[in-house]
C-alpha cells in the first residue's frame, strides 16, 4: 500500500476514529483527512458529495456513527436508526460515485440475532430476530453491511465490513446517560471511591457474558484491512474470549481501588445473554488482538484520570449539541 495515498477517516475525533488516525500515522501514513461534525455534517448528502468531489480520497474508513448504550438506544430510537443510515449511506454512495479504491465500514456485533448460536459467525447475519434494546442501531448497521456487499458484488470494488465486539479504551465516552457498560462502570466505581467507597448500583443480574476489545486493537484490524484485500465482505473483530458482567465489574473495581459493595438492580434489562464473536476468519488471515482486558482497563482508567477535568466540559457540550 502506497503510504502517500489520501485516506479519509470519517469520525476521526471519536474513540475509534482517533485510534485509527494514531495507528495509521505510526505506520507511516501521512496523507490523512478528517472533518469534525461542525465542518461536515455527514447526514447531509450534498455536503458529503461536494466534499468527496473536492478531496478525492483514495480510501475511506467509516468510523462515524451515533453510538450509545441501552439507555440511549431505548430513549432515542429514531435518531439511532436514521442518523446512522444517513451517515453511512451518504459515505458509501459518495465513495462509489468518486471511484474510491477501498472502503472500510465499521459496525458492531449487535447486528447478529439475539439468540444466535455462540460464538457468533458471520453467516448468522439475518437468520433471526435482533436484541430489542438496540435493534435501531443494529438495523442501521446491517443496511451498511449489505450496501457494501452490494457494491462489492455489482461493481467489484474493495468494500469490506469489520464488525467489532464491544470496544473500549482511551477517548471513550464516560457520560452515564449515553456510554456503554465498561466506561460507565469505570466512572461509577471511580466516583463511588471518591465518595467514601459508597455502594455501586449496576444494571441487571450480572450474568450476561460479554467480550471486550481494546480500541487500539480495533485500529490494528483496520490497518490490516487497509494493507490487504480481504477475500470476503464481512469479518468479525474481537478477542474470542468473554466473561460475565459481574466478573467485569470485579475487575474494574479492583483497577479503580473501590472497596464498597456492588448492588445489582435486577429490575433493569440484561440485554443479550451472550455475545461472543467467532474471530477465526481474521485469525486465519493473520490478524490477532494484542491487549488483554486487565491491561486495557488500566490504560483506560489512566487516560480517564488524566483527562477528567477537560472531559467533563467536552461531554456536557457533546450531550447538548446532539440532543442526547
């Protein structure tokens, strides 16, 4: 791969996009292009088409999305469905019109059916019903996967979809109203520690099992897809190892140094019982994760502590501007 090619990273300011940006720079790619949502609203088709016509990127990496946990998905189903569909559809169509050489679409493991056999294989897509608490986001991402597959099939373009398991890491969203389970837990335990090790209340029973991937490992999978033409249209990206939410809570509690009680609120939903990814296809091609969970949580907590003051200001502005 020519290190001077122009690469547009949509969503480059987010947790995933910024990790991809850092990883590509570290591997010699200098001609990177990014636009903030204030500079380019990816939901506006004409603005996206004009941007592509002017910049003419050779590669597009779609890390832009409206994301959030169960609460956010349940509260704002329309935005999670429509915003994500508009963002990805505009990017995919503009990339096709402007003859982009390679398009890497990033999705989520929630695209798979709620009760699909474990571990989740790529071929389980669209074989059963989705998890109701995040089906809006899942349906949007499924349309992105199928759009990329259609481009690949009809126009023989190198459009590929990477479906990561639950991501976490530096630059994560720690807002308790919109964040995912791991960063939300980390913040709760931290604030409880400061409050004389007060009890921490967590949603559900703690029995569902989840798999977590450090965001820098996700970025390395994107680099792998960039430098190789992957033979199929859809690939899972994860560790292939999961643990219960209760075990995750204990690991985070230990990392933070919280010594209080954990209270499980069983009136709240658990979500999908298990979401373990089958990552054998990526392993066979030569990619594998490097950061194990305990190390990743420590690195995430260190970043959270280092940025906690500026983070609070940024996230309050984020919540206001996105109506979340």
